[in-house]
């Protein structure tokens, strides 16, 4: 017999009114990316991307644009009339698309970002082993207020007789603490058979997916529950900004713990902001108040000192990043030294053992192996060879008000302090630029370029001036 087929549908149509935000709820971020992307990432470890169906509604185009590279199918719930209505739209989508529905359907919430692939797989496997028509993932928080409650046939039984939403609880039912997480597995045929029987006879005037449990029980089908073993946070949604920040803190602490378990030293991890997709190799040291964002990758044996902010950058091995550096889409080769207070903007490629020092800014630049720009310098649209020294206060004048132009500096060049290199210009290998020069023409290899006013010295002039001033 062939294995039963599974697909995942993710509810992401809601507005999130309690957030008081114009942004769709599922696009609020924790761990550096939208809530919905975390859920999709977990689902993709259990089913193929082509078996994931995202239900969109509020600002559907914006949500689709944000996750289009990660999801295959989108189901439009143009009018949000409840979770049961959302699954009615899924049923209609399969019919309209002539797609054969899977044997079983896993239902996830787009605002439950800490759900683990292991938990999704566990509910799938429990659902199959119990031969259930519906399986509910539950949790038991210290305060269940706001969540639907699970009513089991008996305390010891896995069978469920009903799910009752918070607003529909009777006073004597509010002491029940086991909650519905909003995550389910269904036998698809059983679910689709009951969807048209849902009614909006409740406090919200909506079609509740939870009412399917009662309908299935009435039909003599098996409804069961399994409690999540990854902690309550794993299944909690985010209905307010404060709750989103709680989940963000939990995810970041988990990320820090995972990195430390892999050999990374993180001083004061509670002060660091490390996004979920960041990778750091063993024996790297991260000091307090560091931010590692986006898809940053840090190699082994690095030291990242306090107050540095690194976004979507690649850091080689043995790199030292001193205090207060800002990196954005930069690439740093092995053994380089940055900072303090260096600013590396996009397309900055810093070569092996190169130095980028105090208050140096780079953009669209390649700095060769062993080259140095240690002080108060701007390098933009430049290609710089190996072993070159860029003096303090040097500027590549790359913009003429309309277009950007490139500066090319060869190997073993010495550019004196406070020089302005007016692009496009080429400095040949081994050339030397005198301090304070404004270079507007190419400089041949091994040449000296002096582009400044000639100094004139008048002996005794200063003392004569002082004498004249005293007599006047």
C-alpha cells in the first residue's frame, strides 16, 4: 500500500486588529524575519514546498510578495469570516484548480512562529497511529485566558468531545487550562464533508474550524489531542506587539544557546541580537551588545567586539571586528581587521589580512590582500590592489553629480594623507601620491604624483609681522 499523502495549509489571512498596526499581522517580525516565514520554514521540513497552501486575505498582495519565494500555493480568503470559512476556501481551491486533495491536511497558524518541525511531524505521526479524523495540538499555559479550551472524554483519554472558544465558555468551564493551539491534522475527506455544516451561531458570528470537532464526534468519528512537548511558547500566537516581543526574545535566546552549544562564546547573550538565520562557526567570540542580522555568516576564530552591527554579511576566519563597526552586505576575508567605528556599505570586499580602521567608510570597493586604510577615509567605487597603504583622510571622489566613476589603485601603492582621487583615475603599481594631492590624471607605475600648490617659505616674516602689529 502507498503511504498516505499530507499537505500543509497555513492560515495567514487575518488583520491582527489588536496589534494597532497597518502591517499585516503575519508580516511582523521576530528573529529577523516575518512570522509567516518561520512557519513556512518549519513546514518545509515536513512536506515538500509544493504541498504548502498559504491562506491569504488582509493585504493579500503584500503578504504574497513577502513570502512568494518560499511558498508555492496561495488560497485567497477575500472575506475573513472565520477559520472554518478559511478551510472552506481551501476546499474550493482544490476543486477550482483540479488538484487532487491530499489524504490528510495539517493546519498551521501563520502567527505561531516557534512551531518546530519535530512537533509538526509528531502530530502527523500521532494522527496516523490513532486512526483519527481530527488531531488537535494542545498546551497547558499558566494563564489560558483568550484561548479555546479542550474538553476530553476523560482526563486520561486522548479523545476530545469538543473545543469551546473563550467567549463561549460558561463560568464553570473557565477553570479548564488545556488550550487549543490552533494547529490540527485532519483526514481531508472527513474535514471537507463537515465544512458545509458549520454555522456562525457564536459570540463572534464566525465559522469556527473548532466546531468541526463536535461535528465529527457527533458523526462517530475519532477526534484526539496531543500536547506539545516543546513548551508553551512553541504553540502560542502573537496578538499584541508585547506578545511578539516575548516570542522574539524566546527565539533569540534559543538561537544563542544553539550557537553556544556549537562552540561559540557569547558574552551576555541576553544583550545580543542574533537573527534566526545567522550562522557562526566554533571558537568565535561575540561580546555584549553585538547585532548579527539577516543571513550573516561568521567563520571560526573571529572576535566581534561590542556595539558592532552586521547585516547580511560574510565574515571569514580569524577576523577581528573592533567596537562599533557597521557592516551591510559586506564580504570580509580571513584575518582582516576592522574598526573601531568602520562603516562597510554594500559590495565592500575586504581582502585577506587587510585593515579598515577608525572612521573609514567603504562602498562598492575591493581592498586587496594586506592593504590598509586605517584612518578617516572614504573609499567608494574603487578597486585596490595588494599591499597598498591608504593614508588618513583620503577620499575617492567617485560621484560627479550624475554618474559614479571608478578609481583603480594598483599593488604596493602609497597614497598620502588628505589626498583626493578624482575618478575616473588609475594609480599604477608602486606609485606614490604626495600628501594633500588632488589627483585628476592617471599616475604611471612607480611614479611620484604631487598635485598641490608649491610651498613658499619666507624666513623672518612672522617675527616682522608681530613687530608691525605691536607698533600699529
